[in-house]
C-alpha cells in the first residue's frame, strides 16, 4: 500500500467541438479519450460533444462509426450514454454558411442552467488550420463575453515548419484570439513519465543536490520506433524527423529535465523556466552541424523495405528518418555536460527513455582491480513501453568473496496506480484544457525559440547536402554506425 493524493477536479459544463471528427486522430484517440473522461466521472453531466467534418453523416451514422473505437472495457450501458451525447454538423472552411449553421446548433444546445463553454479541437491537417480558425472567428465562435462563458482552442502540432512560418502562425492567432484561449497540445507532455520528471526532480530530496554538472556525466534522451511511415507518407516526407520529433516532443522533455527550479508549480512559472533553459542552449554553427549532428535514412533490411521504397516516396528523397545530436547548455548548472538526443524510425526496438548517467565516484576504498569493475549510477525514466523509473546502483553479489555488480531498483507506473483505468495522455490534456490549466501545453515563446535553434540546421541540410551528407542504416537495426561515435 502506498500513499497517493488526487487533485482531479470536474470541469464546468462544456461543449467539445471536434473539427476533423471523421479522421483517424479523432476516431482512435480523441473520442475514446473523451469517453474515458466520461466513464471516470471527470466530465460534467451536462457536457456534450459536437463532431464536425466534411462527410455527409447524420448524428446516428457518426455515432455508429465512433462506437467501434470505444474500448471493450466500457460497459454497454455507459457506451450508449456516452454516444447519446454526440451530435454531428457538416462543416467546410470554404463554406461560411456551414459555420453559421454550427453556431446556431451550439446556441440551441445551451440553457439557462449552465454556461455555454466551448472547447474546440482542431484535429485537421496543418493546411486547413488557418482557414478553419478564420471561419470560426467570422461566425463568432471564439468570442468571449466579459464575465461570460469561455472559448478554448486546442491545436495539434506542427506549429509551423520553420522559424518564419511559426512566427506567421503566431501573428495570425494573436490577431484573432487571445493567448489564454490557445492550448497547443503535445501528447508526450501528458505521459506519466514526462510528468514524473518534475516530481522526481523537485519532490525527492535525494536528487535535488546532485542534479547538475558536479554529479552528472551526461544525459541521453532517446526514442525509437519499429514502425515506418504508417500512412503518414505525405506529411512525414515533407517534414522529416527533426521537425516531427525534435522541435516539439524531445525539446519539451529536455526543458523539463534541465530547466532551473520554477518558483511554483503554476503554468506561468514552469513556462518561464523552460524559456530560460532553451535560451541557454548553445546555437549550432556550420562546423558543429557537421560534427555534432548525424542524420540518416533507413534502407531495406530484416525483411522490410527501405524508406525510398515506401509507397509515395521519391527514389532520391533526402528526408531523414533518424537523427542523433549532441547538445550543450551554457549555464552554471550544465556547463560541460553533453546531452545526447536521438530519435529514429524502423529501429530494432520500440522504446523511449531518458538516461541520467552520474559520474564515477571520485574516491574509492576498493582495490584497483575492483574499482575498474564499477559502473556509474544511472537513473532511467522510461516513457514507453512500461512507463516507469529504474535506478542502477552498485551492490555486493551474494557469496563469500567481495564481488560487486549492478542492483536495479525498478518501478512500473501501472503497477503503482490505484486506478488502472485512469485517463490516458489525450484525456489528461483535454481535462486540463477544460480546467484552464496550461501547465502541460506548449507556449508560443518556446516554440519560436525552438525553431530559432533548429531552422539553421534544416537550412544547412537543404543548401549544402554534400557538406552534411545523409547517412544510411538497415531497417530493423540500431541506426547508422556514425551515430555510435558521436
């Protein structure tokens, strides 16, 4: 039995409006997550869902399409109760009348008993984002009356594709809606391990005094996927792995690992600490781009096709499916500590983890022979699979002789949970958006500074492909050999 405490709060009544409701993201992630909130009694009884899309659905036909993606653990009665909360409105950003129809539909759903709070979720391609927001604003859907109900907008990544487009997107948003209304979602930030970075660092006295360059040798952040493009060919080949993983997911993790202690657990304090950290990262110059970054693409191997053999990919595509980079942070806490960040597709294993490797003990009472067998203490935070934490210590092996080996202190979060049916990452973020909590969402300032760091790399790769060559590795392997020497 372990002690836990809960700070879950049921939000006010809300209409959750999902644009792109007929797409995979909505059917496979968003709708099941809203259902999870419903079955865990974290959705107000008067809250409803409005699905919006271009398809010619009725409310009933759309409910039937959703029903097949509701988890099997949800009982028949609860499933039906949830499905009854869903209505459908056909919308098209090119048709202003369809958004006026949506506005009328939302007005009819209200009553004098509860406010018409609206949470809009844009589960649509990036190219449809600005036209949809423009149509929403023209129909008055984002207007918040002073002292009245709220209007929140949830945006999926990518938030631009370089510094210029990110700045343009930011200007577009702020000309139409207020920053407090915008919730830029990164589902990685709602995973148990990522949230536990803050708990591990700031709620455990044993780590507080050793979380810096005096005790830590290096930190590795790694995520590997065994899958290839998985139906994302058009997006990924245009984007590449640096845009897809580094500029958002991995940078957010890095900031939580390395930022200075915020003055409180409030969103504004955490975002300020993250922004200070990203501004302390050493920029890359033409030389360091070549020596401290490896980009690669998978070729055929282990019975799997190469990247250029995937359907819809050009035979001369230079899009990277693997990146490993060394990053340095120029502040007092981390001066001289390398951070190694790596991500790849079609790798040998499916895993994501953060490894904090501590320095060797500066003084050993053991013999020279025994001291050489000692390995550094390592704290590993696993994001997937089996979210959890592992601490590697040195301990005596059983037996009459003095022999030292590894002792793994391992904990899996699911095994520690009092509620195995607790909401997943998307549900966690939807709940926070309804509660006005920006803590686990991304702010525009950090997005822009992140693009400021990565845009010169993308430009160098594009303009000087011979100077910064694309490496290759077999599908199903551990990546290119060059990455091992970084």
